[in-house]
C-alpha cells in the first residue's frame, strides 16, 4: 500500500492549482479539474473534505468556486494529507513486537516531519522545475 493514495495526490494537485490562482478570485471546480487532470466528481469529494478541514472555502454563485481558506504559508502539506487520508500511515496494524512498534512509530514521526512543509513551499519546487526547463546550450 502506498504511503499517499490517489486521494492525497489529487488533493495536493488541487491545492497547488488554488495556490497558483489569483488569491481573491474563486476557482471553479471544472477549471481545477481541467488544469490538474482530476475527474470532476472525485474532485468535488476531495474539496468537500478539504473544506470540512478548514483548508479551503467555497463561494456560492455564478462566479463562485473555491479559495484557499488561509495564507498558503499557514497550510501544511501534512494537514492536507491528514484531511484526505485521515492520517499519514506506515501500516494499518500494530505488530506483536514492541521493537517493530517503536520502529513504525518513529518512522511515522519522521515522515510527518518530511511533510511539515507549507503549501507555499511548493513554489520552491516550481522554481526548480522552471530552472530545469530553461537550460542554455
């Protein structure tokens, strides 16, 4: 079982789209779906979970859609994953070995630290990607 399911991957992609969109303008589901290549029905379910977690807010009306609920620097990647995956799990069950249980608990803590980045930190990855695309001969 992968550490992050398609739910987490698609949810991060949707949040990244919202990050790149104008801050005060809601982004419609069909636009997020098209840009991030996420099935629209599935995206609606993910955005509902993210809204309940307080990570996005919805705006009603013909020009409505979704916005980030707070500053991107305050939204952590691990919070997005936990909202969608219910937790960051290494394993679903406890072992009979206390040594392995300690190992898995410590591993979970370390993985949580890895995802302790803000949504805004994804911009650094965007810059690195852009640098990769622009090479000189």
